[in-house]
């Protein structure tokens, strides 16, 4: 039971709370580090996905250019088999030529008023079809008829030829085609061969964008939830300024060009806009489809994939399973926590050992203080025994004066006794045995040196509760008083004066020792605290007194100050008791 009494419960509780807080902060910090590592890994994966998607997009663009070149070659071949005048060309001829040229259909467009109309075609659905509402394509037709290079910000432009991106057929919304347009001025019509996009879509599925996205999601099934290529203008709800808007169900107008976009959230437009504005990958966390996901948007600038010249860049959207990422870091996090727990246990053991050592040191210090206290009490008792002996002698002397009726001598004798009694009473009021003994000795020394010694001590009973050893207090005051006595030695006896004061206020111990005498020159004031320095030329002073005092004050984290002017030199000490 005695062991538990020595445990500082309040300090231990504070330490445990601090330790728990540190462990909590370490857990949070370790989790953040591990999650950041996972995010970096995810970022590398995202960059790899983006690179694969861009590579697949470049491959698709190359294939689409090859198809465009094939359509140009087919158009030039068809021109050699047709009459340059549209009036001499029949639909049956075009139906025969499409198989010979290796295309699916052929349509011939001619200007009619403010329109350009398909007047001959191997596909009856294209007969009399108007291009006036086709916006970009209609502009391309006008440039071709003027024999100008086609510059509409999209598609594939070659000499006397232009091919638009793959899109839905206006004459048959069930078809998705790739068109080419040829006009060199030798005919009065534009030759328009086109092919169905079935083979191109098969390429996308097998080795193109669709295949690249499928392989990425299959290779990382536990982390990557989806990859999609999105039209940024659709995602952000932007409307293009078009006279004839493209129908929303067309191939070029779909929201998700490739992949699936299922994990939508309320913040997607904000971060998509940021990715476009800053031209970088933006990552953020969101809740979607009942999952905690890590989403990213990355701009994909591929001119060949743009159907409209004024379109915003495409965006690659990737959704990763944040919950799965947290699950992946759990083993590493548990290892970190076990390490922290072991460190905490080690710290507790070290603390217990330190507390044990401190307790032993405290007991040793208390024993030393008790020994000093007992010694001081013994000194005081010895002084009282001596005064008792003197008291008997004084009584006998008083009795002798009374017997001889020498009243004047008796009055003078008792006056000196009253002074001694007053001094003893003042010493007892100091209430600290060590200081009482010290001042008793210094008063006797002051009498022998003809120095007037004054003292004033308050609250000294609190010294026994302080961490300052009584012996150190005696050392500091003794050295300062001795220095003060030496400093008055050059004065006449009536001018020699030393004052000692002490007080404990605001948990600070303060001593002041002042003396009369010549001022210490300012250029020497910083030297007097140095070891071995002395202003005395007699050779009797070793120059250690003030150095010893300084060392003791520093040990207790206190401050010693000195001021010397107008014939008064004062040393002050301020030591915190906490």
C-alpha cells in the first residue's frame, strides 16, 4: 500500500491523457501518410490509364484518317466512271459503282438556290435530302464549291476533299456512318461516298478506346470502379450556339463517348470545370451509388475526336473505390499502431524508473535538509544555553549594583541588556533556523568590524517548503554579506552600513544586500561575477564569492542583478520557487 501512496496520480493522469492524444495524433498522421501513398499509387494508375486512353484515341484517329483517305480514293475512282453533268448520271449507276469502289453508298450533291441537295444516290433515303441544316457540313460544302481548302475546325481536309467525323445518318437514325466529300471543279456535283461505321466500332471494341477501358477495369477490379470519356459541354450543361442544333440522340451528341458513367455526384461540375480551366488532373472524394469513391477528371484534347469545332475538350473520368483503398492500408496501419503501443509502453517504463529515481533523490534532499535543520536547531539551542548562562551572570551583576546602590551604573548596564534582548527577538522573528544562525553570527562579526548591520526578513517560514537547500541560501547570503563588509572597510566606522532584506512573494524568493562605499566603475561591473576576479589588492580575497553566488542562482534558474551609484552598491537575487 505504501508504494501506491508515492504515485503522483494527478501528474500520471495528465501524462496518460497526453500519451493517448499523441497516439491519436500519430494514428491520424500515419493514416494520412498511408492514404497519401495510396493516392500517389492511384495517381500513377490514373496517369497510366490516361496514357492508354490517349494512345487508343490516337490509334482510332489514325484508323479514321485511313478510312477518310480510302473514301477520297473511292470518290476519285467513281468520278472517272461518271458523266461530269449530273443530268447524265442515274441512281442505278451509283448502285453499281458502290460495290466496285468498295463503299456502302454514294450520294451526289448539287447546289439548288440557297441549299445543297442530294439529287442522286444509291440509297433512296438520301434522295432530295437537304444539307442546309447541317451547319458545319454545309459550310464545308460551300468552301469546296469555291475550290477553297475546307477549314471548319474539325474533320479531315485533303486536296479537293473533306471528311467529317463518324456520326448518325440524318436520313436513317439507325445508321452510324463515315462520310467523305470530293469536288475538284470538273463536275457540277459533289461526290459523297460513305461507309457504315460497323467495322470501325468493331475496331474500338477489340483494340480501340472501348477495349482499353475494358482492360483497365479488368486489371484493377478492386480499385477502379469505372473509366469513361465524357463530353465536357454535356457534363457542364453548356449549350452551343447553333442555328440547327444536332439531335440529342445522334452518335456525336451522346454524353458518354466511351465507357460507363454511373458514379455521379453533386460536386462533379465544379471539379470538371477546375480540370478544364487548370488543364490538369483533379481528384476529390465523393459519395455515390452507396460507395465512398475517389474521383478524378482529366482533360483529353484530341482534335480528331471533336465533332463540332466549338466543342470543349473531352474529359476522362475515373472512379476509384476509396473504401477499398482504406482496406488496403489497414495492415500497415495496424503495424504502425503496434509500434506506437510498444513505444508508449517503453515510455511508461522509463517514466516509472525516472519517478523512482526522483523519489529517491527527493528523499535524499529531504534528509539533507533535515540534517541542516537539525544542525541549525542545535546551534540555536547552544546559543540559548549560552544566553541562559549569561542571564545568570547578568542577574548576579544587577543584584550587586542594587546592593551597592549604584543606580546610575545599573541603568546604563540594563540599557545594554535591553538592546541585546531586542536583537535576539528580531532574530527569532526571521522564523528560519538557518537564517537565524547566519544573522546571529553576522551581527557579532559586524560589531567586531564596527559596521552597522540592519536586516529585514519576511515570509521566511515558507523556505522549508521550497526546493532550495538551506545550505545554498546560507552560501549565497554569507558571500554577499562578506563582500558588503569588505566594501565598507575603506570608510570611517560611523559611515559603515550594510542592509540585508529577504522576502517571499508571488512564489519568488528575493534577497537584497546593500552597503555604503565607493561605487564600482561601470567598466568593471560585468567582470565582478567572473571566477577569480577581485577588486581587492590585499591578496586576501580569492575572487570566488560572487562567482559561487552566481552559480547557485543559475542552478535554481534565478537572476542576480547589481547596481552601484551614489555611494550605495546593491546586489539583488530573484529565484522562482515553482
